[in-house]
C-alpha cells in the first residue's frame, strides 16, 4: 500500500493506493464518519487482481481539503471532488522528496468543458442502500 497526495483545484487530498499503476483504475469512497482506511482490505484484494485501487480521504477529512464554511460541503462540490481526483490520477506515480507520490507535473483535476476527453464510467456501489433494499424485498415476500 502506498500513500498519495492528489492535487486538485479544491486542494490536496490524501489517499492510499495499491496495485500496478497501469492497472484498471478503481476509486473507493468512504462514508461518514470514516476515512480511506476503511478500504484497506479491499485495496489489497483489488491490487491482487491487477487493479490500481485508490481510496482518498474526502473533503473535510484531508488536511489539504477542509473548507470551513458548511455550504462548501454541498453534494455537487463533493461530486466535483471525485471527478477531479479521478482526472488527477497520474499514469505513473512518481516519488517526491517527502516520500509521498504526487500527480505528474502539469496535471490538474480540472479541464475546460470543451476538452473533456473520452467518456468515463463511474459505477457507484452503496452497500447500505442495497442491504436496505434487499431487506425491504424480503419483508414483502
């Protein structure tokens, strides 16, 4: 497992990662009140299957991305953070003098709308919602 610092327009997000840098990317997002460490076991399992799994500490949990105003935690801004983190993922991590890995030079999480590039698929898996839905289906039987 590797510690990363991911620079975006919002700030710098701390993250943990595992797997080959050329592996298929998987972004794991924690809930409230958790941190990236909740995904530690899954990072190893995904890496063992050849994926590049990254789990960031999200807005409010990363020291470099902690706005003070409550209105800076709106859902649209949190979604923008996830997009910026995904876009900032460097093709190959590079070592930094502080021992952490940082995005490649010149990479930023924000691109002009007219230069969006290829479409991305973002699959959201919410275990709690699925479990609640399954319990509801069980109760109706």
